[in-house]
């Protein structure tokens, strides 16, 4: 994606912002439900950086939504869309 090791914090901030946007706008699908809560997959579009500027990487991340409305990330980068 073009981010360097020195830009790790920037990547994490971009990743979190894109996750919040995807959840807010409903850009996710329900995977399954069990006694713990709902498992969802969020579709994220991460912009490239440095030599990859102008590219957009569409990835999937996985979260669990618990009955107490808390979210837990299960899989940060689980696959390409």
C-alpha cells in the first residue's frame, strides 16, 4: 500500500478512520450470529501512499459486535474485495 515503517501510526489512523466510516455508512455485511453477538465484515477502501499514491486498496476486515454494543476486531486485514 506504499506506507513505510515510519508511517505506521499514520496507517493505523487511516485504517481506523476508514473503519469508522464503513460502519457508519453501513458498508458491511453480517457474517453470522452466535450467543456472543454478530460477526460482521467491513469493506474498507485504503488510499495508497508514496509510490502507490493514487491507488485505492479495497480490503475486508472482521469485527464482532457484542450485545453491550462494544466492537472487537477479529481480523484486521482479512482479504481483498
